[in-house]
């Protein structure tokens, strides 16, 4: 692939937007490559945590490729918007925990990619925001919905309707980010979080994520029913028995995702 780099180290998958000369903006080819990569991860049991980042020192992603957009027909614009929405929805629905390692600018679609991840770790002073209305459009990859659910309607409106750019410290204070780290520590901090997750039973981790994600937008009784079904999946697993045996034997469990 030309614009998306993919690698696995152990049980961590790394996806890097590889257009540093264009601030890792999304043109249609990049979206197609990203969609293909994410699609393969949905059925990859060996990848237990996924980390997204941008190539280079400047940007996580500055959003849509406006140079490309200038020459697109209205039909092609609709195609691109549908593609980015579908790809980011697929990222949000990944069964694995996901981490956005935000190494620089995260504007527009870059900010929306960050929002689609479970955890967001950004460099100190990194600038970010949903700036779409300043370009005569609106966030089209889930930003109006995910940001509102994350920080509430009033603050989401404030950021989106002003097209305000904020730094990572402000984003952390608003509850958008999991953590802020020195620029050189963004990836190590992301990896440490991934490794902490990897210490736990993989099936249980996936089911816990599923219960939280699918139950949080429902009423309490429906959410409890979702949690119950997710719990049922873990009962017959070898990992559950292994955890009990390890406890009685005073050792660390060895989980096999079975």
C-alpha cells in the first residue's frame, strides 16, 4: 500500500497514515487503503490492540485533502464523504481496543479519526479541532455525533460552530483526550497502555468493550441485557478457568484467547 503503513508487533497492530508531505490528509485512495486495512483487522484474532498514528513530525492528520476536493464533482464529494464515514465507523466498531497516538495536528477528519478511537493520547501543545464550518461544510465522518456524546451538546456546539482550534491541554481538560505526553513519548505512552490491556484475557477485553460501546447509547435495562449476553460469552472460555487456577496457585495467568 502507498498511503497506509501496516505492521504487527506481537499482539499490537500499528496503522500509520503515510502522507507526511500532505500533513497526512485523506484523499480517496488513502481512505480506500485505510478501509481495506481496517476491514482485515475485524477478523484478525491475533491483533488484540490497534494503534493509529500519522507519519512524520507535524501531523496526525489535517483532515480531507482540500487540493483533491477542489477538482471533485459533487458526486465525487458525496463518494468521499460516504467513504470516510464508513471507514471511521468501521474503526469505531473494531472489536479490539484502539488508541490514537496523536503526534501533531489533528484537524477536521483527523480529529474525527481520533474520536473514532477508544483512547486518545496527544503530544503536548498539539493543535486540533473540527474546522469544517470554516470551509463551508460540516463534520461528515461522525464528528457531530461522537464529540457530542463525549463532552456534551453545549461544548460540542461551541467547538464545532466556532471551528475553534484548541491545544492538547485544553482537549484533555474537556475530556476529549485520555492523556497528554511529551512529543517523543506519545508512542511509548500509547504502547504502555496497549501492553497494560494485553495483560488481560483477550475475549473478556473484547466483550467488555462490546458491552460498554453498545450499551451506552441505550436505556439502563437494555444496557444490562447487553452486558449479560457479553458476560455469557466469557463463561465457557479456557481463559476464565485459567484465571481462577492462577489465583489459587498464586501466579500470573497465561491467557490464550480460548
